[in-house]
């Protein structure tokens, strides 16, 4: 996530624009309602287990976002299609009405061989990306069984499958702990939690807690599991200091 402003401004003017777009972004998220999961899709596992799960269509997601923006005001958004080799990608921009905008890294999926495959990937990416940006749960949790290709960011690489190695005659020693893949600053800036029954950016709550908000401080202290780890990383890197 990158926040940009019009060129030629003084530092204090830039800071005001950044603070303004963050404030408006938060206001939109406060009034944003989760779209209903009116659509269904079915899948079968290799073992024969069948299950259906609900999801919100792109139109339903955009409709709720547009309603929230109309209610809170001050924001607009747009999609940009990007291509890389055989991959199709989507990048999202959020614009404030005062001269600042937020640019998000693109997500990619294989484009497929036909125009229909390309269009389906593009529609899914738009729904996936805009839902991620605004913290919308646009589909029911299906333990990832229904997703054949997960969208990935521009700086991620798909690793080719390797042929299995011959089994060694004696087991080799493994390290005590596998090295953990570091969490990117962009992922931390986009991490959301449910705060006061609404999705909220964790980095914003961390900023509010540092500024003395008692409710935010209590909420941060009581975080558990993955959310606690994300909050620790945000605090460790002091990412909240970039929030004006």
C-alpha cells in the first residue's frame, strides 16, 4: 500500500492530505455493511465429499461499497487491469477528494487459454481485491478447498513443481524449526480486525492506542493468536507512525 499526493506540496500540506484520506477511509469502513452471500457454488473433494458455500457477487460487493461511500463521502475508487506474461492482474486505487490517493499492489492469477477464462479470472480478482481492501468477508469459509489458484502479489513467484527425490536409506535430520516467511509491511498495513462489530485496519487501531484511546488500548491488549502476532509486528516496525 502506497499513499501518494499531488506534486509540489509542502510537507505539512502532504501530511494533511494523508490524514484526510485515512480519516475518510475509516469513516467509509465504519458504515460499510457486509454484503449477503446470495450466490452458491458447489465443489467435491477427491474423497467424494461434497459441499456448497455462499459468496457475494462482485456487483453485490460494489453496491455495498458505493452505498457506504455515498453515506460517508469523500472517496472514490477504480480498478486497473495489468498483465504479466500469461498472468492477469488487478490493481486498486482509492482517491480522496482533496488530492491524495492510495495505491495497492496488484494481485495476479493465470489468465487461462480462452477469453472466458480471462474474464472469469478478472472478475474474481476484482471481487477478491476490493473485498480485501475494504475488509469485506465476501465468501464463506470453506477451508480453501474451493480455490484452485490463489491470487498472489507482484513480488511473489510461483514455484515450479519438482519431481520427488529418491527416499534416503536413512532419515536425515531436520532443523528444529522451519524458518518463517516474514510478513511484508504491505500485508501488515492491510491487516483488519473486528472492532466494535466493524472491520477496522489494525494499524489504525494501533495508532489510536498510542495516541491514548483507552478502548483501543484495551482491545490491543486482549488480542490473541494471529492478530496478536500482527499487532506485535506493527509495533516492532512502528508502522503506526506513518499514520497521520
